[in-house]
C-alpha cells in the first residue's frame, strides 16, 4: 500500500482537475448558491480517489451524491455503498437521496442503504470509507471505530468545520495508533489508514 506521505505529497501537487460536480448537481438543492464555492472541494474528493484508486468505496452521508460522483468519476470501475438515514440533519434535505439514486448512482454496482450508521456494527469491507454523516462527537467516534476494522483508508470530512468532528477524531487518534494526516485544510480533510 502506498505510504501516506507519498499520497499527501501527490495531493498537494495534483495537476489541474477539470471535474465539475455541477453537471450532476440538483437544481433544487437548497444550498445551490454555494455550488461555485464548492467546486474545488469536490475536485479535491476526485483527487483523493484518483490517488487511492479504491475498488470499493463506502460513504456515510450521501446527501445528493456529489462526493459519490466525484469518487466514482475518478474511479469508474469502483463499487459504491452509500449509507444515509435520509434525515434533514447535517445538510440532509428532503429528496436528496432520490436525486442521488436517480441521477448519480446509476452506476451498475452502487447500493444505497437508508439507515443510520449509528445502528450498524460493520460497514463492510472497503478500500476507502468517506465519513461525512452525523457530525457530532459520539457519532463520529462510532463511525471511525467501526470503520477502521474493515477499511484500508478513511477520509473524515469536516475536521476544520466542526469542533465536534475535530474533537472526536483527535480522541480516536489518541486511542488508536493509526497513520494519519490532514491532507487539506479547507473544511478539514483527515486521511487515516484503517486496519484492513
Ligand atoms: C454533510 S451531508 C453529506 C454530504 C455528501 N457527502 C456530499 O459530499 O455531497 C450529511 C448527510 O448525512 C446524513 N446523516 C445524518 N445523520 C446520519 C446518520 N446517523 N447515519 C447516516 N447518515 C446520516 C444526512 O441525511 C445528510 O444527507
């Protein structure tokens, strides 16, 4: 497996990426005013997938499927499992999952599970787990603890955006000796090597 410092260096030096999530974005997204601002954020998700080349991607927190599309555009042969409880919390919006399943996850090997990650004791084997669901302390710690067992890599979103996510991630890393690095400051993108 590629060393973390090689990956972080490669991400820093990523050449221009012309991936544009706005092509698949929902015109009725209540946060549509922020699409232009989000362009580089989703390009970064694309870059991560391009560096890690996961064959199996699992994501906690799907919303309209924008990160899913970024990952799958970089790795079109990957399978995808999305876990989202379809709640109007942490950015969730009514109709978001329908949009994801009808417009984004038309990928042949994609599964959307409408369930809270907090009720699961395994997310299944994957090469990349994107943790972007219930952004409070207990839930983030749970997602990390369960996720590390069956993931090669975990990308935690929001460590610079949510104090609760940051604290949970710090505590998790203090409790578990896993290779990790903040790979992007914007919003906070922490990449952690899992145990798989
Ligand atoms: C920040 S949004 C995800 C954004 C998405 N990853 C993207 O980049 O487009 C958070 C999502 O997590 C979902 N969510 C909230 N609590 C959850 C939980 N306990 N389990 C699974 N999903 C949850 C919400 O329904 C919402 O769609």
